[in-house]
């Protein structure tokens, strides 16, 4: 305790007195308690704890950087002109007899009934104050500034009230700065007196032809097609002596002179970076980016077109030819990628309606004899014993299907398609995952990860932005995507029931509001986004297609327009059956993923090729709505037939609108219809776990029953008696196996005292077993009075069911390679010694941090016109690619598409 003391001055003491010393007694006391002894049993090793926590971690945080390589080479034919495009009440200028009324602006040309073509010919409608935005197509090159060979000045008319539709066009007149028209004398004939007429701005030799205009002005810059915004000498208002610039000297007066203008759709609509809508105050995306995983196997696609069946992959051609050294070889061209290597064994099957012929070969080499197209060609040595199936002329019998399958030992590979599903977001889960949920994870996802109103999965939150100073070698803007929601893969299994080992980044092209924007009916445009210019998204595999072949489900062939049904993604035999998705929606939960080969002796899936997603601009695949087209079906341009210096009999100066592809009234496709689109790889793999190098093998423990009976001791049990000690203990899992049909019914040991018998009971109830048997065997019957326990006992007695004690060292995802023979690979986590192919992801905050780069390539479907998609029989034709030179080998008679 602390005491207080007072020190006072004496009566005679003053502030001037000397200091006086005072002695005080101060006592200090202390109390203490003994320190409690800590019961530390062992020292915690930091790295050991780190490894333990890391091995148990199932949470990931993903950062994806996308480096795009894109092009707008497949731009629109017709220019699209809009006003307030991003607002709630946009104005779309289509080809209409009513046209636009341009009021409240100082317009010198036509003001009422202004059509889309009027706005292309007269550049003044592109001024910022008028408010229209030009999305240029091919017909933009009909503008007189594009076609002008010399500098021409368009001056203001003298009469303020004049709104002439010829103003600022090829048909315009030559005027002085004060607006007076310049006259000239011309002769109709040499024998006639000259006539004083108004002089036109252009003469015949002042203008480029329309094809010359396209070739002279359309340029490519790093893969982006467009034009450098040309201009003429500025016209000025000399009529009012103000001499202000009229703002009509450029093709697009809302842009600067010589500014590079992309053709439409432009590069901003291919970018992965969001675009801000200032009116609606929201970010709008051109692409949706998801994390997905393979969850489902698809064994059949379509009714009439089967890429694979029990005999393997479909071969496009099988031919007997002379090899490099003169010996005969069987050359096989696969429709899809074959996945074979030199030295592999392959089972080749020829089948028709009457017989099936098979023979086993060793692959001599992959690729054709010129060592090209290694993914789609392979050849084997010709064998006389298989001569009944092959002849030197090619196919043995018309209508034969040839298929092939890789063999490992005695095991034949199987082929199938995987579907990918969005990674569920467990942030909104209603309850935690339990052991009972792991066997039925789909039900748990439906209950906890989906919106009850629309049935769609809750999305993973992410941030999407452009990294500073980042771009591809072609100056395309890169994008970084950070998924701010942690991804938990606990309980998720792949299409083979294995714990999830891989995640995919899936890219889906958006076309928000396209159906409303390109409809001639009035719609609420509030949900229309900038990406509306694109059409539906479809998917397919990239086949080894040749010129002249008809493979309508190839990614190089599919098309979404209603004009040419033969290009749609339909089954070739039944046009009403869709083989693959032809309208992929970003709100879908699953997507076609890839084509896979699996061989049980390897216990590993081999991805042969991914699915390609395909899209086009909406205009290029428009169809007519009830007979009324949104655009004219003809490409029209102005052609000067006579100028002021021509001799004529009747009409003087004449400019005529010409149809570029006039077929004299015959039926034809609209000029804007261009079925060739783009395709791209949609899925990019990110490993999250690895597989062991070696294949493990084991079996369950066979129990040989001497007798089987039914006993009742409160409940019904099956008593199994064996001749030797079975080794079963209470609680052990024992199952009944139907090896013939690949079925299994689980029981547990209820009683065992070490004697050569035990009692077993279903893991669930007898009603559960009854239902399982009813579902498995359709002829079993569903009568409630049926003594299922007695039937089970009898089936065990006669050996229909095999009784086996479960070997818990065999994982649930092991594959049965034979009767009671199971193969599998160990699944390894990050940091394990054998997981050498798995990146050493950073681990912190109870999660792995995964960074991944995606090189995204956007490709044309038909750059060489092999598939009939590129329109080269119209003007202006689609831009053509450069063909690869044919092989020097004379035997080669087919041209394969080169990417």
C-alpha cells in the first residue's frame, strides 16, 4: 500500500527561505505466486505442422491472366448506325422506307426520311452534335471521301432553307465559299451550241471504282481490319461570313483525321476487359469466365452420327497405298485426333450390315507419308490375312464403317466425351458437408449451391481488370481475373468418381440482347449490352476435314443461320436432332468439354482434343423476319454513268445506284449473309492434384460359403457358413457381387465369434436392398410380399452372387480390370514427392494460391473456302487466307485444312 504525507512550511517561512530536508519512512511490500508448470508433452516442429496442414487443404484461390490473339477479319457487310446505343431508348437505323427525322440540328442535307444509305453517302450525320454512331461495314467505302482521288471542297449552299439530298455526296455541286453554284458551258453534241449548266463536284476520273475504294482504304493493322479516317479540305461557312468549319470533311466526323477506325465488330468487342456503360452505370463484359471441372461422361452423341462406339473412333478414310519403300501400307485418316504414337498397337474394325472384320496392327508411323498431319493420320503394314477387308482401290464395300482403337496389352481403349460443370460456390451453403453427402454430392450441390428461383448455380465472385502496361505481341490488351471467392473442392469428384484433380478455365462469348436488337419488333432494350452484335454460340470438335467432304458437326463447319440449314450443328441423317449445343448460354451450368481416351491398363484419361466454341456476328447470319429484312439484301453502290464532260442525248450528269450482286430477280442469299465465323478453344486446364506414376492392383477377399440360410433374431439376417475361418469381424463390410453385370450390393457383418460362420445385414434396410435389386434387374418384380432375403440367400447358394469381404485399401474410384481385379493410381497433393508434374503452388492462409496464364487464339472457320462457308462468289467477297503448298509426294490427292 502507498501512504500519503503532507509537508508544510513554517509560519515564518517564505518563498525566499532556503530548502529544508525532510526524512520520510517509506515501506515497500511484495506478494508473489508460483508460476504454474506447463504440461508440455512434446515440441511442435514448424515445418512438420506446415506439411500436415498443406496435405489436408482442399481450398484454392485462382488468378488467371488471359493473353488474347484476336482479329475482326470477319466484319459486317453493312454499316450499322445507332444513336444512344448504350441507353434505354436507342435508335437503330435499319433499311426502312420511313427513315429518320433529323431535327434540332444544323443539317444541310436531307432532314426527313433519312435512311441508312443516306447517312453513309453524306458524312455530316456523323458529327458529334447530331449523336449517331457509325459501326462501319463494307458499304462504308461507297462514301465520296473514300472514293475521291483528289481534294474536293464541299461548301455550304446559298439558300439557308435548302436541304438537298445530294449535298456532300457524289452527286453534289461545285460551290464557292459564299454558297454560289459554279456554272459551266457544255455541249450535248458537238454540232450543238454550248449550254450553261451547274457544274458538279466530281467528274468521272475523280472517283475510284467501288472495288478500288475497298482495296485502297481497307487496311490491316496487327490483325485488326479498318481504315485510317480520311479527310478532304475543310469546307467553311462563307455564306454568313463566319467561315466556321462545317465538320463534314471526314468519313467519320466524330473521330479525328487519320485515326484508325476498326471495322465492326471492333476490337473493344473482343476484349476480355469490361467496358463501362456510362448511361446505365454498369460494367459490361464481352466474355464470361468460369471455373469448371469434368463431372459427367457422355457415351453417345446424336442418333445417326456416332463418332465413337464399342469398336473405337470413326475413321474418315482407309486406303491401301504404296509406302515410302514401295511396300504396301494401310493409311488411316481419323476424323478426330487419334492419339496414337509410333509402335502402338491398334485394333482396326471394318463393319457393315452383314459382318464385322477385325485385325490387330502395330502402328508403323503417325502422319501421312510426307510426315504431315500427325494428329489425324497413321499407317500400318498391309497384311494379306486381312485382304478380304481391303482392296487396292480403297473401301472394300460401300457403306462400311471403319473404326480403330488403341490397345494396351489385351485391353482395348474406350472413347467418350466429358462434360464440364461450373465449380459450385459453397459460400451460400445451408449446412456443412457430411460423410453421407460425399456419395451423393450432386444432391448436396442442388440444395446448397443453386438459386432456388432459377435453378442456376451461384457464381464465383471475381475481379476482372487490365494489368498495367500489359499486352500481347500484337498489342491486344491482356486481362487478369482474380477469383475473390475461395474455391473449396472438398467432396467434388470427376466423371470417374475420383477426387477432383483438375480445374478448367472456361471462356464463353456473350451476346447479351442480340435477339432483341436485331428484331424488327419493338422491345425493351434495358438489358441489351454492347455485345449484342454477336450471334449464338455453338460448339463442335475440329475434325480432319477435306475439301468437298460434308461433316456438319465439325467446328470448321457448323453455322447458326436459318438460311442454310445444312450448316447447322445437326445430325446429318436426322436434321431435327441436334448433335451438339448450338445455343450455349453463359447462364448454363455445364458445357461440352473434350474427347477422351481411357485404357483400363493405364488408369489414366488421355485428352485427344477439346471442344471448340464457335460464334459469328449477328448480322452475318441474320434471317428475314416474316418477309421483312432489317437490312436490304443487296449491296448497293453509286456508279457515275456520265459526268459534266460527257456527250449525251437526253439526261445530262447521271449517277446510278447499282446492285453489286444482281441476279435479275432470281432467288439468292442476302448479301450480308456470311456463314463463316470464328472458333476458339473454350477450356484451359489447371491441375490441382496429381496422379502417381505407377498403377496399383488389388482384389477384395473372396468368401467361399458352404451353406447360406436366413435367420431371424429380432431382425432378418443372412447366415453364411464357410469351410475355413473367414477372418470377418463385426462391422466389416461384406458385399454381394454380380460379376457378369458389374453390380454390387453392400452388407455389413452383424455377428462373428471366430467360428466359421457370420451373420450379415444390409447396410441400409431390406427395403433399400429390394429397391436396389428392382432397379438393377427389371425382371425381378416389385411385389411387397416378395421374400427378398430368401431370394438373396438362394442366389448366394447357387453362386449367382459372389461373397467378398471388402478390401478397404482399394479406393472407391478404382477401375475393375477383370473379375475381382481392381486397378488405380494414387492421387497426390501439392508438395508430395511423387507429384512431380504438379506445380508447387504457394500455400498460405489455409489455401493454395494458383496463378495461370491462358494464351487465347481466335481462329477463322474457313479461311480457304474448303467448307463452303467463305463467300467468294459475291462482292465484296470475304477476305481469303493463304493456302499451304501441297506436298511434293504425288500420291497425295487431298488438301487438309491448315489452321
